C-alpha cells in the first residue's frame, strides 16, 4: 500500500463532526484510504471486527451542515 496513491488534495481543509467527514465524495479518497488502514490495524490489535460506515446524502454540500 502506497499512501502517495491517495494524497490529500492541496489546500483541502476537512472538519470532523458528529456525522463524520462532510464534503464532496471526490475529495474523500484520502480519508477512506486512511480510515480503512486504521480499521484494519485496530481489528488486528483488538482481534475484533471493525468496520467503516459510508453513507451518502444527495443534498448539495452547502446544505449538509
């Protein structure tokens, strides 16, 4: 796995809230890559099932709060 394949876009600032990361899906590639890695490492450490939940809203990004 090469983290350089999934770089954070220059200048992108994400905020994490109670509903997770909210932005256009095309800008979340680096987030999903890293969360997948963290989930895998956590599962290995705890010997438990760990998952990453992805949901979608069809509302414009400006309305996602």
